[in-house]
C-alpha cells in the first residue's frame, strides 16, 4: 500500500514538469504585451520599458523558462507582477476561502444529490422520481450567477438575514455554498440515478432478489455499493474543478478565492501567478485522483490497489 | 470592582442607546476590482490611485470640479518661459510614519519616481524635469529641461503624490504594501480583496477627518454591488451600470450620483488609410451617427454629446459645435468622395458590455448610409497589442477603433497631445487615428511653451477648432460618472476623472 502511494506520488513529478513547460509556453504565447498592459493606457515608451525590465521580459524566453524552473524546484514562485506580493502569499491567502467553500458546497450537494438519486432510482417511474428529476434538471439549468443574484436579493436585501457576499463568518458561507452546490447536487442526482438503474438491471441483482434477499439489502448492498463507484469518480472530478475556483460564484459573492485570482491574473498577464496557480491545480487533480482510487478500495474491497 | 461596575454600567448604557447611535463609523466602499498597489509612483489604475489619494497628498490637487487647489504647497511661482517652478510648502506636516514633511521629501519623491532605474510606472510624468532643488526646508525649486506650461497640473496627478522617504528606505519596492503619506487616512491592512484604512490622528487639518475607518471591498458583479448598498453593507458603490440607475432612483435611503466625467468617447478613424484619408468620408461618418440616439441606447441617457475634441471639464476647453444627424448629407459627402454605394470596414474595440452595445449601435447607424461595418471585439491584451505593436502607420491593422480618453491631469495638454499630436503616433503615445496636421501640432506646442493662461487658452482654442474641422474621429459622447451612496454619507463624490473622492470634511452619520 505504502509502495503504491510512493509510486503514485512519484508519478506526479513528470506530470507537473510537463504542465510547467506547457503553461509557461502557453502564457508567453498569449497575444498581447504584458508590459504594455501593466503600464496602462497612457504609458509612454519609457514607462513600458521600465515595466518590461522589471518583469524580466527583456531576456530570451529559454532563459526565462530555465530561471522559472530553477525557482519552482525550490518552491519559489516569484512575485506577482501586479501587486508585487510573493505568489506564495497571494495564493496562500486565497486558498482557504476556495477550499472551505468547495468543501461546504460539496458536502451538502453530494449528500443531497446522492440521496435524491437513490430515491429516484428506487422509485423509478413514480412521482418521487419525476419530482426529483424535475428538481435536478432545474438545478442544472439555473445559471449560477442568476440563482446567486436571486438569493442575494431575497435573503440579503429583502430579509436581511445573510450578507450579500464576502468571506468571513459562517453566515457568509450559506448563499455561495448553496449556489455553488446546486449544480453539483443536480448532476449527482442524475448520475446516481442512472448508475443505480443500470446496476439494478444487472444479473446479480436479479439473482439476489430471486434468492429472497431482503429488498433493503438488495438496494443498499448489492446495488448502491456498486453504483457508488462511478459516483465517487464524478465527485472527485467535481471537487477538483471546484478547487480550481468557481469563477462565477466567486464573482457574484465577492469571494476572495482562486478562481477570481486566476481571471484577474490572466487579464493582467500576471505570468508568475498564472503559472503557479495552474501548477497547483494540476497537483490538486493528481492528488484527488489518487484519493478517488483509494476510496474505490474502501467502498468495494474487491478492488485491490497494485 | 469599581471599574468592573462602571464597565457594566457602560455596557448597559450602550445597549440602551438607540441603534442609530451606534451605526458603525466604518465607511465601506464597494469597488469593481482589486487594487494593484499603493505606491503612488507605480500605479496606473483609477481604483488604486483613488485609494492612494486618501492616504497621500500632493503639492497641488484637483478638486471634484477638476480645479487646481493647493494641498501640501501653499503657493508657487513659475518663470515666464515655463521652465522653472518654485513651490512654497506647508509647515508643520508630518508623514504617517512620524517623519517630517519638507522640501527634501518632495525632492526625494520626484527624484525617485523620475529615475528610470527604479522602473516605476509613472516615470513619464517626470521626464521633463532636469533637477529638483531644495532651496530651504520649505521651498523647493523644479527646473525643467524644456518649457512645460502644464507642469502644476502634471504634479497634481496621483502619480506625483508625496511619499515618506523613510518608508521607501525601510521597505524598498515593498512600500506598495506599506504606504505612508500625509493624507487624512492611514493604511491598516490590505489582503485579497479588502483594503482597510483608519483616520490619521495627526492630520494637519485640525478636527479632520471625521470618518473613523474606511474599507474598500472589491465586488466585481454589478448586481451584487448594488445589493450591498441596498442591504446597508456598503455606503458608496461604483460604477453603477447605466441601465440599473433607474432602479435606485426611487429609494428613500440611496442617492444616485450622475455627473459628467472627463472621459471622451470616440471612434478613431485611421487617417492614413483609404477611405478615411479623405476628410469628406470622415465628415460623412460624423453626420451619419445620431449622437442623441447613441447616448439613449448605449448609456440610457447618462452621457452628453461631445462638442469639442476635449470634454468640457478639462482646462481650456472650448465648445466647437456639433455634427447634427443628417444621413442625407452623409450620403452626399460619401458620393462626392467617390463612395456612392458606401464601403466595407472593420470596427475594433474592447469586449465589455457597454463597448459591445456602442459598437453594434454604430454598425446599425452606418449601415443606413451604406457603410457596412464588421464589429471586432478583442480581449484587452490582444487589443493593446494590436494598437501599439506597430512601427509605422503602414503597419497599423486597426482602421476604426472604438475608444475613449480621460486626461488625468485635468489639463488640455494631456487631453489632446497624446491622441492628436504627430509625435504621439503609436507606440509612443495613443494617436491611434494617425492624425497629423502641422497647425494642430504647432498649437499644441504653443500651449506647452508658456504658463500664461490667456496664451495657453488661445493655443488650445486653435487646436480644438482645427481638430473639430478635420474630424479625425467620429465624435461620440462624454460619459457620466454613475455611482450611488447611502443618504447618511456626506462629502463623497466621483471625481470627473472617475476616481472615488472624499472631501476633507466628509462624514458618515
């Protein structure tokens, strides 16, 4: 097991190396002159040259890449072009808001989503199923910025119960976590339902029923346990995506997270921040995938990790 | 025991007071983006500059009507040839870090910002300075390399705010996160999307400021910013999109701010390219656009038609008139120029909603006179590259550019020279119309060669008249600043240069 972990973690190094090269090239190939953007619309050539030298952009690309690689290997990510803050500090202060928002959104949406999915699967074709699926379709179809604004209008402006946005007290989590989780819960419900229905049609489920296994056991043990495998995969993927920062929800709720940081950085061509953020996201994905693989074994001991 | 009792008593008293008495004295300002820094010499965005202006002061400042007012200087004298400026400084002022404000601090700030080795973004404000001399503790003389009649306006720009030399020596480049000026508010903290400031207890204007603390919170979503104001979480928000202003007008607790800015909006036509090299074509396009309808459709009426190359609030502005909407005349002019059936062209601009709406409106208007326009929206980075990565007029790939300009010095020089002077062709400055007329050039130069207001006025009147007649642009509108604030806030404005501004005696009940 430990062997397996070490091997998997070791395997992330080439992935991250490839990502770093790709991201570096990609951001430097983006059209647009970052020095010009940073210097502003009324900048003179002197101003722009000053900015370019300050950013180290006057050196050849390969020199810039090697320098970047050397620094990254020592966990030095440089300073933001925009704010002169160290990138580690900048990402550090945005990481917790995004992580906590992701966790709180995932927590409720997975529980509710899977719950609704199982209910629909069990009561397939009946009114519970139909109501659930209408809910799920609505959840997927509501654009999150619209839902967010609607919730703000109701709970903050009209009722005054919850803050309109910002990151702080537990109250500030309620609306963004609900908005962010709605789409996820809906996807989860649909996905769980179809996985459940598919498994429910398998021979071994029919056999279990024929053998007189109690219905409860058929649902929970034979069907759900197997249906959960793809659901876990999906949960991992969703979690990974959300950790990258939910740009729309962070924007609507003025949430100081990684998604907004990335958008700001891209529009400002803040190379060091873009590079470090994408490297972080890749690392998170690799980690989550590993976690998902480990979870398979927990849910179904038949699956062995080698 | 007694102290405990009195604390208890105080506590009870506090709770007994009506709610309004303890309304937080924190002024929360909802702004659309994050700050980029707080080192005045290294800023180029309105938002960060407006924050810097609360913590720092300059020798002179522009008030909410764009008029020059003395701030850290009490007066100045200028030589006849506009090459030497002597400033007499206010006494008894200290920086927030405790060090004294004097002539040496002014020299330090100017030398630092103007030194190319420091790589600071506002270096261009200081390029005309030959040297700055300390005459005595409270007198400083600036000697210029060449005449620059707009110099006092130049240093009223937020890029020339005076920084504490001690703070720069202590923090170096990091001073952008440890600002220390002489302003009414001092820095507390800045993290992620929140900037906090508090009252400067040692401010040189006795009894001021009246507001205890100020928080800038970045809220990018327009609707969410408005909700913040409605829910009482913010007391001032900007910008408010024109289409949402009406929804706030009837509120009993909110005041809408709707005043002209100094942002002129126009379409720069490439004057070196056919068909725009023909003045009749440029005139035709000016007649082809209904400016009133443009303002109504794009800005819900919250703008004014442009009636000079410069917005009215800039120094030495002179009204030129209008190109009334006259599609028949436009068609006739096009026919005269050899385009009886119009022509096809591309209109380039940014990707934001208002620009999109504006470009689409122009597209429809020009179609009426037979000019088929393709709209090309470009992301900011791509757009600036396309605008400025050119070596000569022949390289320019943009033929019609939907753009605008706000002269942050409040003076005619920066209101015209960057866009209308031959030596300002990209990449040097923003003459994106590639407009060149020796008469205009000479007038712009005359305007800078003296500090005499009447001579400057004559020069800029000539320049404006010439540009208006040549019509290198399609003249569109002057934007309004749109903001909203709660009725218990007094003395808060949007300055015409689109920066949040508090008067010295601003207060929050």
